[in-house]
């Protein structure tokens, strides 16, 4: 293996600290929030819905949907279920491993 090549994990360790550190945990939380937002956005677009339509269907506000889709808002599990299952007709499965 080329010693000049940095793996992604090594990059994250250098930039955010080792797994388990507070800085790394904060990064991981933000990364997961961003990923969840992308999943919701993709499902909404697949359903051919606007943010406004999804907000109306789920009793939220368009600005809240926007913040979630852009990874700028923590989302409770109950909200995730409401958006995906009630709003978009998708099934949510949670795996912890």
C-alpha cells in the first residue's frame, strides 16, 4: 500500500479526532442528519411532492421540512416516522448494529 495515500477513516481521525471523541461524535451526528435529510428529499421528489405539500400532509411547516432536508435540524424519530410513513407512504425500518 502506498504510504502517501490517506484512507477516509484516517482523514476523519485527523480532522475530527478518533472515534468516541466528542468532536468526532458531533461530526457523525451532523453527517447522519444530512443523510436523513437527503433520504427524505429523495422520497419527497419521487412522490412528486413539494415541501409545502409534505408539510401540509404531516402538520408541519415548509421551513421545517427545508431545515430537515438540508441537515440543519435534529429530527425526532416520531417526526421521521410521520414524514416518511404518513407523508410519503414509505415504511421505516430501524436497525441498530
